[in-house]
């Protein structure tokens, strides 16, 4: 249907390439009739993000490094000048030193802990400070998290601690912004082979484990995440805020290895 998001304008942050979760979400929103703007980090990504945006009929492609306040101010100033009002925003951004996405959590350095929290957690709050001002008719915001926030996953380490903080910030943002009819939710996606995921140790093993042990006996795709994102970002999710929706083929309900799971 192209009417669900007709007349709605959304900012997609965190598109790196056509494997990105942000791409699955952008496609679902554009198919439903939304008008999109994209932010990208670093000049090197422009040659990828530019053509992808164009595929979805968007020519608003702006640089933004979320660790830099001036860069964030510039992004929102530009968007304000172009659009005035904003209906939705997608935060599909995370980062940590990949040397600490293996081995032991206890060995996390102070520097990488602070950087991981800044880029992967605080950035969503910093975005909402700015987006709030443009969401004059209400709005919907979405971030991406992982089950490693709730249970210990191999190698996820400091990123698990960051995702737990991100999930808590979703609740606090939902309360603060709810009075303005701005909804704030998260999707907890199952493992998907993306650029960011390739930094996590033994990621192939994690993918196999989820495929063999999730109730649906498969991994999820960026299209699966896109469809659920569309629900939360559109009027279909009008009564939902502060939620963490698991789009993980049901893996989060499983308590033990499936009896039919092959050896990995
Ligand atoms: P991805 O590599 O395609 O996207 C990560 C994005 O973060 C990139 O576009 C990168 O440019 C951006 N980014 C990093 N540092 C930035 C900064 N300082 N400023 C602006 N942008 C910055 O990988 P992805 O898997 O699509 O990741 C999107 C989100 O989904 C992340 O939050 C990730 O933790 C989350 N997630 C991923 C999985 C998975 O298995 N892939 C599962 C659950 C949650």
C-alpha cells in the first residue's frame, strides 16, 4: 500500500550500504509512500548512500557524525530549512572498537566504554532533542537494539551494556515526549550480516545458532525488520510507545537448545 505513509516525512540515519538494517526500513517506508531524507557518516559513504537514496526518490542526503554536536546541529538546521516539519526518525547507528567485541567484557577500556556509549546510546537522545522541535504534529522515533542487552551473548560485551542503556533511554524518552504525541520505540533485531555485525567475533556461529534454535527456524532479514518498523513508524502503531519489539524469529522466548538443532 502506498497510502500508509503518504504525506509523511522521515529522516533515516545509519545507512551504509544495501545490507544495512536502515536500508530495509527505508525501503518499507518509501514503498508505503513516505518521503525520505538520509544522513551518512563520512565522505566515503556518500558514493553508496547517494545512489540508494535516489532509488527511493530522495535527493536529501546530508553528512552527520553523531559524536559531533556541531555536525548534528548542521544536519537538523538543513532539514528544518528544507522541510520545516518532521514526522519520523530512524536511528540505526552503533559503534565500538572491534578489538573489544571479542574476548572478555571485563577487559573493556575506559576510552572504548565512553565512546561506545556516546555513539550507540547518547546519540539517540541528542537526535531526539533536535527532532522534538520539528515534530510539531507528533511523531515516531525508532532505534535498533539486540538481545545481548537482556542476556549474555558471546563477544557482544560492551555493546550489550550499551544496548541495555539504549533500551532504558527509549523508556525515558517515551515518557518525556509522549505528551507531544511523539512515540519512541526500539526493535530488537535478530542477527543479520551487515558491516557493523562483521566486527563481532564468531558472528557466523551466532547466525547458525539462531537459525537452528529460533521458533521460526530461520534468521530474519532486513525486509522483516522493515515491515515491523513500518508498523511502529506509521499510524498502525499509534497506541505504542516505550516498546521494545523483538523481530528475531522468536529467539527471545527460547530457554534451551532445540532438540532437533544440528551441531554447528
Ligand atoms: P551498518 O554497518 O549497516 O550500520 C551501522 C551504521 O552506523 C553505519 O551506517 C555507520 O555509518 C553508522 N555510524 C557509526 N558511527 C557513526 C557516527 N559516529 N555517526 C553517524 N553514524 C555512525 O550495520 P547494521 O547492522 O545495519 O546496524 C544498524 C543498527 O542495528 C545498529 O545500532 C546495530 O547495533 C543494530 N543491530 C544490528 C543487528 C545485526 O545483527 N546486524 C542486530 C540487532 C541490532
